[in-house]
C-alpha cells in the first residue's frame, strides 16, 4: 500500500521508502531544475539524492527557470 505526501498542496501516493530525488524524477521534475522545501525547511541541493521521504511529509517544489 502506498503512503501519502503533500506536494505543492496536492496529496500524492508514494511508495516508501524512497529518496527525494526518486520522487522528483517520478514527477517528471529533474532534481537539478528545482528548489525544494520539506516540512518548512529548505533542502540543500547536495542532500536531494539521499534524503528519504516519510509518510505525511509536506513539500513545496519550485522549478528554477533561467532567463533574462
């Protein structure tokens, strides 16, 4: 049975355990193109690959867009 996390206000089913990186890839969000806040705290880019998600985690994911 899948667990649930909240991402950008939407409740999503997630097979846990999983890393934040695997979650982002499953959502078609390349980890290097986003900034992530997890449970109210920013996640360092260097921690995305290893940080594990837990049931009920709340994420805010913002896509970084370059331009001028």
